[in-house]
C-alpha cells in the first residue's frame, strides 16, 4: 500500500475578496491546500520567499499593480515548470495564445463552476506530472 500523497498546494491569486473566498472554499472541497494572495505583488513575494512552496498557481489576469501575465513572466524566471492557470472575467477580450506562449497551461473563465475548476486543475496537474501512479 502506497503512503498517501501530500495535498496539492495551490496559490490562488485574485484582488477581489469574494472571488478569493469562493476559490478557497472550492479548492478545499476538492481536496487541495490553497494559499490566497490578494494581488500579483503579494503572490510574487510568496514565490520569491519559497519558490518550491506550490504545485500550481491560479491567477487572475486583471489586477492593479502586477497583472497575471506579469506574475507569470516573473514566476517563469525562478520556476520555469510550475503549472500556471490564468483566470479572467474578460475572456472575449483576452488573447489566450499570448498567455500560452508565455507559459500558461490553461485559462479559467470567471465566474467559474466547481466542475469546471476541478476539470481544468486536474488536466493541468496531470499534464505537468503525469497521471497518478505514473
């Protein structure tokens, strides 16, 4: 019998408190261990303090100061392989091809449903680490 794997640590970044509350509850209900950052600068500070502390980042794109894409660019300098999901409430005005070229693995449209969050997180984690047991 294999020992249980540690919970997946997810850095969830959004400047809207309601979104971070919903995101935290959703990620906990899916069995993940979320850490909340209230903007890109706070998330970048956390990453600089401990670059290997997280297994995945989910970040809003549109935030004051450091945007999601700018956070992605910074993270790539210290952790080039960390899975990164960009979220936006303005999907129709956002060019996902640029985000993918810069290293994002997926985009999550807001508002998101629990099933959609689960599917995207599982797909990104599986493609980054292979399916469980591999």
